[in-house]
């Protein structure tokens, strides 16, 4: 079972937390190496949610209102529009390219829709990228429960070539503990939507359960372990914060709503990091995979309410995680991914109804790690 760690950071202050006690370091630059300068690649966007980079460095991205756009050569064009049901946190969310792209031109998306009977669902589909548009939509997985809040929405391919999907519990905690429900889970599929034979439960896409609203998927570049970020409570049971980073074990139960943060029940897996009383609202995440960089192997977490990007270093053994906050002044950040050029790309979400938009929001930007 993963070692328990707690950590939190605010501003340019590094904090290490152990057993609820915090040791504050003296004021210092945001990182020992200095905060890298970022470059804005696109602005005036409408709530960009998912980012996917092609081998050539073009960016396909989603906007929650239903548009898939292509950023190429400094120009943004709409290449597909999805008929989404946008209410609360739903809409057009995650996007990922097939691992063999562009030889396999499939682009996968996750979105919320309303069926002919008036019921609201989430689904995963794939389309073929023609270079100028997306064609031939095919459903990969349908009838994922949807709600006004807690829709999950992150999709990603693992080193095993399988498609992973995060789903929220739609505001109904018991669904996270129901193995027959697709809500409050991390799902694992073959690229065509069929169920892998080695999934924990035969015939089920459920890979792990007991999640509230996971929105980040990241694989460690050396161990290939799957890490997931998860939003903690925002008032359920009068509890708040306790956002989590979990190492995902096949078939494991992560406790929601029976456990908030860490617990003592051996039937539930504890997070490797939880934020205690501080709210990060973690969304997308990625590990830096660059052995030439001193930041190699660190986890970068896009934070919404907590603002900016948290850079998390998980030392070996029982040493405590170290957390540093980057770009707090940019406000709500939804997604961060590593590009083929080694840069880290991210997008803001200050126009999602919960932020304070500034001139030029929302943006897609990038920075080069040291």
C-alpha cells in the first residue's frame, strides 16, 4: 500500500506536512531554480478543457461549450462542434490522441449530452482527424452517469496502450461504492471500447472505485505507476478540502464517501498526498519525462481554486513530498501536458464561472523546465 504523505504549498512558501503538523520554510524564490518564463500561445478562449499535442507540435483542444479547435502556426480554427449539454461542470471535456497518431488518426473526446428521453449522460467517442476536421464519430463508451457537478472527464492512454477514463460520482456519493455503476470510478478500456481481459473485474471497465471527482491521470516515467488527482469535499458532511493524489492500484477502493483524506480502514487505499485543510481543486496532471532536467520525475498538477500549478516531488521511501506553487497569478488552471518538444503546456479556466477573468483570458501557454 502506498506510503502516506501530506503536503501543501501557498504562494512562494514551501511547506512539508507530517501527521497534521506543518514546518514552514523561510521565504524563497518560487522554486530553487527560479520560476520559468511562460509564453502565451493563444488567448481569448472560451473555457479550454483538454489539450492534446501532435508529434508536429500542433495542439488540438476542447472548449467546454462544445468546440474542438486546432492551434497550428499561431492560428486557432474550429475543426469540430459537438452537441453537448452544458450545465455546471459538464460539457466537452477531455481529449486524447491515439498512441499511434497520426498513423492511426483517431482522436478521443469525453463529453456530456442529453438523450432523446431527456436523460443526461457522459460518453467517450473517437473521430478521425483529416488535418482540417474531425470525421466519422464512433461511440467508445456510453451511459456514464452525468450530473451538474462531478463529471470527471479526463481521458488518457497508459503505457500499456489501454484507454483510461475518470468519472465523477455526480454528487451522489454512494455511486462511488457501487461496483455496477460507472460513476466515481477510473475505467480501463481497449482503444475500440471493448473490455480488456486483464481488468480487475471480468467483463467490467471498472479499474478502481471509491472516487469523488478524479480529473487527472499521469503515469510515472520510470515506474509507469498511474497517479490520479481527485477533488476533495466541498461541504459534504460539513467537510472541505482534503484534495488527493492517489497511486491507482487495479481493483482498489479509494474510500469515498466513507473516507475523507486518510483513514485507518485497511479496505481502502490512502492517498500518497492529501492537502488537509487547504483546497487545491486539482485537475489535470503530468509527470515531467526529461532525464536531463532537475525536474525529471516531478508531478505537475493544474489547480483551479488553489490557483496555478503545483510541482510535487515524491522522494523515495518515507520522506515527505515537497510541493512548490508556480504561476499563482494566472488563476485557475485546468490542464497541463508535456509536449513532444519537452515544454509543458497548460490552459487557464478563469472564464468558467468560478474565476476572475482578466483581459486575454482564457489562454493556452507553455514553459520550458530547467
